[in-house]
């Protein structure tokens, strides 16, 4: 459940955070120019409702659509949310922020599915016409759906949630929310709560009353400040004590609350302090009817006070000081009585980074104990080999103790600690290696999950074990002929993915590496999972075919400067592979080495010099 909430929070955050600047602009306009603002101005205040009704929902929906289906999803999300806005009466209805978080990703998913269905079936010359009309027609239908269904449903949900908050306030129970908020922050669940619930309700309240206490529940820097001050004054560990002042500046002025999480993880009992501090602050804010005009992001004292309504800055500051004082008072005896031999700050920081990665849904917490990493693809001969080579080279300087190898997804060895596979192969990998930590990626060469895995492995304490060198591929007399100059075709006109794969297979056949019946096997392999591996490179190959179809190991390279569409990505280099044993691995390793240099890679995608390419890969 925690993992699901973390992923949900991450997804919501990814829609909202890029647009926080727009929320702040709306908050400033509200705070400054409305009738009871700092600089009342009726004309300028008229900007505020249009931003709230149209700009903010469209930005969120467009961002959500783009996350799912890139630029086409962006347009679809923007179209779809307009139906929701109109369905509740425009500026007369409730803001459709929650609807935007639903309609944006949904619209992106719909157009993505349409594009997948149309892949390979578009008549030549009609691509632009179909692409434009599909967005227009499907977007119109989703806008109508939003008008009659999503808008009214989201209005009802928001009404229920807002009513629940009002009930808590009326019965004096709102301060108890801190019992969930403060632990959620340390567990990186705050985005699911803050952006999914607090902000939409806060916007609704701010429209009605000009401010909202919902903006103050999570962003208050006081509880964390109290913990850091207590460590600065009472910590028995000199390193922790000396680090606290710098953390205070980053947390209180910079608004980066994550800086104090390791201090709580050092001694989990300390979590009581920010909980009690925030309970007292919320109770104070409730008692004196305090609120902010807009979201304070990041949670800096500067941002927090800048959103205070006219005449309430002192009360808002007092609430922060109350949270700080109470948190400090509760944390101090706990820290003072704690043993020096507890968890070190460095260990706690490592735990926090692992938890943060886990919250992102990228890297589980126990990767630091890994000894063997296996990259696995469908056949274990192409994309996984290149991914393993690139990652091994990347880790070589910082973690030489780690074994990084590759195999087919159905043959992951029992001693594998971390299995890296494409998302579509995750189920097969889980069955093949239930003991392994599973890292799912989009491509093997450039994926955020690989960056996060590298960060975890390189910043943790390396395990000093005997290094097992990867087995070298025994060279055969034919190895020098794996890639020939005749197997390099440059400046090819852009074609469909199927045509590019067929052309690579035909070239392999023409050069005597395979029988022509290998081509259907290459096309069939592409249907299982894409052979696009990132950075403009695809490596089509066959896996299921009769014995004897491959005559000898060979590789061909076709260059498409304008790119070939492989799903949502374009490949400028298509490298066809026919592998016997491991003979082709040497050339693939050289391709990986070439990819390390961006200038070499970029030149390889556009050069007219076959000899130069052959030299780079030989």
C-alpha cells in the first residue's frame, strides 16, 4: 500500500510541481489586488479568477497528458479539461484542479493507445492528416465526456472532501492531521497527500474566503526547525552537532525539508517532536482563523510568509515559532538521553536516499547489498548486452567489486541480486528470478531508473568482495568479418520500423550471414518487446527461428539521419544482429564505448564516411 501511495504521490507531484510557479503567481495576484489585499485594485484582481478557472487546470492537464503521450498527450489533455470546466459553469463553478489530474493522464493514455493501434497501418502520405484529425476528433469526444460526466463527478468529490475538512475544523479535530502528515513526510508520502488533497481543497477555500489553512498543514517549516535546533544544542555526536547549523539554513530559508529527515531516521522516536509541534501550530492557526492566500512552495519561511494575507503576517510567523518551540522542547530530552552509539548521521542519510529512491518507484531499499547485477532482455544477445556493458563501464571506477552481466529474461541465474529488465518483461523476470530485486526500465542506455540505481550503488558503502572478471569471448577466425564495410548503409530515407528491420535483415542475408527466413523472426521479435534501446539506437534481431538459419555471426548498420519511429522514440542508427554464441558481443561492446562519447555518437548518425564508422567499431 505504501509503494502504491508513493507512486501515486510521485505521479501527482510530477503534474503539479512544474506548474507551482503559476500557483504562486495566482496567489500573489490574490494577496495583492483583491479588495482586502495589500494593494487593492479591481482591474488587476479580475485576472485572478481566469487564472484559477482556466490557466491552472489547463497547465496541470496538459502536463499530465504530456507525461503519458508527450506532445500529442499535452494537446489532448488541454482539450479534454476544457469540457470539464465548461460542464461546471466556467468561472461560476468550482476549480477543476482535481479533474485536470484525472483528465490529463487519461487523455494522454487514449491518444497513446490510438497511436499504437495505427502504428504500421497509416497510408503513406496521410500521416499528418491522420495525426491532426485524430487529436481533434478524440479530443472533442473527451471534452464532451468531461462536460457531462467528469466535471460534475469531480465537483461532487471535492464537495465531500471540503465538507469533511469543515467538519474537522468545526469539531476542533484538524490538528490531528499532523499525526499522519509528519511521518508521511519522512516516508516520502507527502506528495500524495499535499498535491492530491490539500492543494485542491485549499484552492476551493481560498476562492470562498480569500485564504486557506490547508496550505499550512504540510509546508510549515517550524516542526523540522525545532528538531534541527535540538540536535545542534544537545547532540552528543560531534559530526551531527556540527552539521546541524548548515541543515537549519537549507531547511528554514531554502525550504528543503528533506534535509532534516536523516536526523529523524537516526532516532525514529524523535518523530514525536514534529508531530506535537505541528499539532500545536495547526491548533493555533485554527483558533485564530489563519490561512495562506496560495501554496507555499518550497516550504521556506520566505515563501510561507509571502503568502500570508494582509494583516496576518505576525500571526502566521507566530504559528511557525510555536511549532518550532514545541518541536524543540519535545526533541531535546530525547536527543539528550540518546546513546552516542546509535545510528550515525551518514548511515541515516544513506537510509534516507534509499527510502527516497524507493518512494520514486525506481530502486528498492536493499540494493546496497548487491553483488551481482544481471541485465536481461528477451534473448539475452542484444539490448541487454549493450546495457550491461555501458553500466559496467559506468560503475568500474566506483564499484569494481560488482559483477554486471547479461542473459535472457527466462534464464536469470539464481545468484542474481538485481535484475534490470524492460517494463514489458517484468512479469517473466519475476518468475525467472523471484529472489532478485527487480528494476524496470524503458530502455537500456538512458533511463532515470538506471541513473537512480547508479547513484544508490556509487554512494553506498561498497562491499569488499573478490572481483569476478567477466568471461572474455573467445575470438574465432571469422570474428574480424562480423562487421564489414559492405554492411554499412548510410543516408537512408526514413521508413517505417518494419521496413527498417526488413532492410537490416535483407542486408544480413545478402552478405551471407543468414537465410532470408531470418527476416520474419526479426519482425516477430519486435512484436514481443521493442529493440529500441535508447539514444537513437535500435538493434533488431531474431530469437525464435529454426536452427541453421544463422550461417555465421554478423552485424550490419543502417543510418537514418531523419530517424525511424520505434514507438514514441526515433532511431537514427539501426544495427541488425545475427549472433552465434557470443561472437557479436565484441562489436556491441565497441558500440557501447562509442556511445560514451556524444560527439562520436552524433557524428555516427549523420556522417558519410563508412571507413570512419568501421574504424570506430573495429
